[in-house]
């Protein structure tokens, strides 16, 4: 590990962005800033962390305020997160809990980059890099993906074994304050081999993980033979959180390939959540599934299906021409902090769908907006004559549920297969009606192209937390 300064010399002991309840998070002041990671798909230029203004009363609204370059090349920045979230109010390991540091993994480089948002949140500073060798030596993992602040440390899901080996993938624990790699989390992994996302029901001592594949299955692109042979991940795993002991594997059917985003209810007393699958190899549809606890076991059932759309062969990229259709490719889902609304992005067709999930067993579609897409290339209203490249991919939702942020790149090798003409970066904001349902694109918020120095953008994080950053310990 190398460091540029001591990382915890000015911690705030009373961080108002650590919320006791989901309702407190919803009622807190809205975000003033968004943080977005950008990467160079050619690995010839430095990747960067961008800060974007989100205050509509500011002259910086919808503009890139600053960027900070990362050391090294070819990181493939993907997901990232905070060192602390609201769950820190109730679990051990934080001596001075504060939402201050952004931990940014390189999904290909396996390095972890620690940025300090203090003293100037609009200009984060790189203060530490955890090298891939430390992750391999202490946890026997590589290809870090998702992270959450949790009991005993920061939980970091990793897709590869040590030094990029093909697994099994799993979860590494990082020290809350030094960010040093502590160990692998699992004590008994059972049948789990593939990894992707991770989250939990904290009060019930249950963790949930999902499956994509190992590095050789995704780093050079989607492997058609593996997909058609149903070799990508198709299961959801449930664990004992405090011990890392595997409890249950639920197979969603091998026709449903790539089980990705894990979104448990924010209600700390609930034991249900949503997860998506990317593609059904029998009909090219994509789906969202609900897990619930019934007795001692978890049951998972399909609750949303989005079909493929017919298309002319000449409008499709070479990889899809044999099928004559555009798969929706559900790439991300996000559940509002009040557990009332679910957002589903379809990176193939370009839609963001909004569902009322006040009854999670029966989601009700309420609105959709299309941006980009393989065939439609639907423009942004700020530039109605310019077709968009890429499509709605990563979704981030404000704590009050009224603002939805979208970016358009999935993973460089997969971008090249699905959008072979290239992807110009964009970050879009939509306004959501949280009373009756509805979505509208904000024409004034549209950083894109040269605003991001030509780097492709993936995940967004919001100042003060967002719908996919925090778990909560108290209902009231």
C-alpha cells in the first residue's frame, strides 16, 4: 500500500449524512454534488473522478466542476462507494464514523483508490492507493467490484481469484479506517463460485450475493459460446453475515444468464429485495426477481419481464444480427429509499422504466423514458438533432427519490460489441414524480462528450448518500 498522507487526521464525529432511519435520509437536504468515474477504454490516458454540480440555484448546475486523475492506466473504473454509510451508527469498527472517503476500485487493474472529500467536497484528493498485490496476498482475490460499509470492515466483492485467476470470486474485508485489506470474508462458501454484487439485511444477519462470471468470461467481451451454453451465473446466494457462512443457493434457471444488481429493501425490518437478470437465452427477454424469506429459507420469484424488440438486421451490431431483435439487457436496477419505486435500465433498448412497488409482489409499470439505444439512438432534449450513443445503463437515485441520474457505458469490451460505432460519454438527470409516477428529462442538466474529457462514464455517487449507498439500522 502507498499513501500520500494520513487518511484519518480530521474525522468528523457527528456526520449529519449518517441517517438513523430511511425517513431521515429522505427528509435530509438534497445533494449538491455528484461524483462520476470516467475511464479510457484504450488504456492510453489517465482515468478520472469527476465532480458535477447538482444545485439548480448554482451557476455550476449540470457542469463538471473539477476532475482528479488516477495513477496508472487501464483501471476500468466501474462501481465505487463511501467508506461509511448510515449502517455505521450501529455496528462496530468505526471510531469516528464519517462519510468522507470515496473508495474507487479498478475492475481490471485491481487497485483501490481512496479519495478524500474533505476539506473541499467539490475537489476530492487522492490520498491512498491499495495495490492489487495486497488484495491478492491478504484475501486471494482480484477484480474488485462493489463495496459497502459493514460490520467488521468495508465489504468488497471481487470477481476474480488472486492475480486475475478464474476464481472463485468472493468478498474481501477492508479496515474501516486504514483501508488495508484484512482477509477474505467467507468462512464456508458452499457451492458459490461466481461473484458480482453484494448487500444485506443487516438486522437479520443475512448477506445476499449475485453472479456474473470470472475474468476470462467478461474481460475480452461477452463470449457467445458461453452464453448459449448457459455458463454465466444464474443463481442468488444467501449467507450468514457475521460469520461468512453460506446458507442457501437459489438457482433462477440457467436460461436466465447473469444475475446482477442486488437491491434489498431499505426498511431494516424487511427481508425482501429485488435482483435482475440480463438476458434469457430462450427469448432474449430480461427480468427482475423478488426474494422473500419464508420460514428459514428464501424464495425467489420473477415479477417483471421485459421482452426483446424486433429490429431490422442492418440496424443491429454484428453480434445481434443472427437474432433479428434488440435484447433489453437489463443492466441496473435501483430501489427508492422509501421502498416505493423501482427503476430498471435497459441498456439494449435504451429505456429507463419506473415501477410502483408498494406491493413488491406485483410491480406496476408507471413510466418510461428512452435515451440512446442500439436502434433508436433517442436524442437528449437539449440536443434533439443529435442521436445519442450508448444507452441508459447505471442508475443512481437521490435519497428523496425525486432525481434519477443515468450514465451510458457498461464495460469497455462489452461496449465495443453492443455499440461498435463507439460511445460518447453522457450523464443525464431525470425528474421523478413520487406521488403518482412519471419521469421527465431535465434539459438543463447534460454534461457530455468533452465535459468528461472523452472518458467513458460508469457509476455516479451523490454527496450525502443515495439510494444504493446506504443500509439503515432503525425503523424509527
